[in-house]
C-alpha cells in the first residue's frame, strides 16, 4: 500500500547565522559617557521643581500646600 502514503520531502536546513560583530569597547564607553552627560544635563536642582516653588509660598499664606496646588 505504498501508493497511498504521501511522499514527504524535507527541505534543507537554513544556513547558520552570521557570527556577531566584534565589540568596540571604546565606542561603547564613549556612547555611555555621552548618554550620562545628557541625562545629568537635563536634571534640575531643588529650586527648579514645582514642589520647591510651592514650599516657598507657604510662609506668605500660612497654609501647607496640597497635592493639587491649592
């Protein structure tokens, strides 16, 4: 009964992946330093935040600030 069984052909396996590129540690370190400098440059000090600005107004009104700013 071999004429009733399907003939299965297996495709060839895919080619192996390319090896990963060599790591350039000097470039990676430079990129990390640049990202760190950009992140620290965006930070504000205590006086530039909303909470610190609201805390400065407490002496004038005599009330503590709420979370809604009122």
